C-alpha cells in the first residue's frame, strides 16, 4: 500500500517535515498531529528518538518519500512567503490551502482589487469549503491577504460586477481545462509543467467564455468540477454554450471515487432534487458511464469534490 499524501498540511507541520528531510531530525511538537502519527505508527517513515521522545527522527525511506510528495511545493511556498514579506516561521497559523490562496491572490491582484467584495463574500469565493467567517477567525491570514492586496480593509458592499477572468496560461497548451473551482489554478505550477491552460468558470462565471480567443478552439476542451448538482449543471450550460459555437467539451471523470462526501456535509449547499429525473440535469449532456456515476451519487446522497482529484490523472488517456 502506498503512503498516504496529505494535500493541506499545517505550515508548521510541513516545515517540520522539511527539517526531517534536510537535517534528519526535528524538535517541533508534531507528535499529536494526525498525519504525523500516521507517518510514525502506520507508514513507519519517522520515529521518536529513544533518548528523547521530544525529538523526531527520519528513517531512510522518508527522504525519498518527502522528495516525491512535498519538496517541490514546500519550495514554492517558502519562496513565495519570503519574496512577499510574509512571515514564514512555524508559528504562522497558515495551512497549505491558505498559502496557495495567497499565491493565487498575488498573481491576480489587479483584477481582484478592481472587483473587491466584502470580507465574507471574499472568504466564500477564495477559501472554498470554509465558512464565510473564515478570515474573521484567522486574523493573521486576513492581515496577509490585505498585505497582498495593499488594502487596509474590505468594502462594506460587494462590487456590482464580479465576472472574474482567472486563468493559468502557457504558450503551447496541449489542452484547455475549464474549472468550476479555483483549486487547480492555485496549484498553477502543475498545469504549467504539463502545458495545460486553465480557465475559472465557477458559479455564474460562464459568461467569461465569451472572452476565450477562438484560436484556442483548436485545442481539446475539458471540464473539471464538483460532482454535485451545481457543478454538473454548470457543465451542462457550458456544453450548450460551446455547442452553438461549434466546439465540444468533455467532462473529466473523478480519479478518486473513494472520496465521496454526504450532500449534507459542512459548507456544502448543493442538494440533489429527488422529485426530478436525474435531479433535473440534462441526460443528453452526459455519457453512459457518467450517467451511471451520477445516478449512484444521487441514490446514495453523495457528491465528489473537485479538489479531491488529481488533475493530471483525470487527463490520462486524453493527452
């Protein structure tokens, strides 16, 4: 069984794992972190020092594991924090998603400031899967966001026009992936390394498709989103919008079918409509295999979150 990789570690934990990789040991208090306990007790990649339980040591197999799973993204995070004057010591209350969001904000600063929303709207838009009060609960993160945007506070009212044009560009794309959520755009280096162009089309943002250069229609188009009613309804609208322009798009199947969540999970507002066939979705928009999965999710009251998948694994066989 392969060692489990965590995609949203606390920054202090990730720094401690880097210390284990670079120095072979750490005195950071990580023993109570669930993932670190897993690395100690189940994966057996790290271990407490016999003479001092406060010190954690790396075993031989840990070095290759960290290099494959965490070294690259740790380097991106650390360089970003330092280059932007943000504190990077282990006491910072960031997690990886917080840092990726700060990186995304930095890349799209001009557009975000021009359409700045209230603090709660901003939290819901940019920190998906959290409460609208997320920034209020993490003052150090809010301070970092304001620092990146060069603002002192958020406005009291939302901007009237919030049609974002968020993309990850590359000079010679192999494909264009339209994403319902920002997660893959926040990990921009993955798409850039594989020559994949990403467009954000979440929520009511599909009007942004009118801004796509028609020369990009030469590339295959794919859609990645949540497998719930809202995400699949967005795909249906996009498919029809592109169809009238003579362009087809394929829906990417989740590569991680074991990460299903209840539709009643925290901060999830998209429900299945059991009074309508296929919850009201247009059957003609989906293949036979896609319909089988959708119907199974509906019957079980479940959904699959976009960010639980691996973009490049979903694209395997297409590129």
